[in-house]
């Protein structure tokens, strides 16, 4: 029994890792399905999302997401004394990540137009020290609360695959 449990846990962990790497995460939301996926008007609106939807199984979901989903569903857990991934896994948008700052490029919310390529190690280190020991937490809080922050690195679509062919369609997309 122990080996079966371990293998099942390993299989679940491998599935979680694969879907996370591919950008798919969470449980299938009951309120959306692939047939009703609306055209995206934001990030990567140049892509033919309808073509992807047409290749998904009828039970898969490709949903529109936004910073508001991340803010409303994910951020409150990080204000808890002991945040847990378990509280984040089943959020409807599937956008919650195990650490709050992973929603920003280079895991740091300081606004940057070029992925922090111009930020030196000293600046990043000073940001952290200021946040921890000075009253710069208001800067970080304003960076976190800004939906137009160019460092945001969140998807505008999330796929909830149900069968392997959904994952194949997404990878081929």
C-alpha cells in the first residue's frame, strides 16, 4: 500500500510540475468551458485563441484572467501568518503561485520595462533592506497594487486541461 501511495503521490507531483511548467495549473472551474471561451483583448491578443479552443476536449476550459484574479484570489493568503499552497490550489482562476512575488518578472515587483536587466544586484539588495528595515514597505505595496506595473508577469489566459490531448493541443499551440 505504501508503494502505491508513494507512486500516486509521485504521479500527482509530476502532473503538477508538468502543468505548472506549461502554464496550466489548478482544478477545472465549473463556470467556464472551452466552447464559451471569449476572445482575449489583452496580452497576446495576436494569437488565435479560438483555434486553440477548437482543439480542446469539450470538458477543458480556456478562461480569461487578469491581475484582479491574482489580487483577489491569491494575495489574501499571503497576509496570513502561515500561508499555505493548499489554500491557493483550488482558486478559480488557476493563477495562484506558491510565492506572492512569482507574479512579477524576476520575482520582484519593482517596476521595470526591460525585465530588470538594468537593475544591479546592489539595487535589489538595497530594495530588500529598505523593505525589511526602513519604511520602504509603502513603495513595495504600491508596486504590488499597480495593475499597470510593467513587471507583472501573469497570463491573460489559463487552460484547465482534462485529457492528455488538451495538453498536447496547448503545447502545439
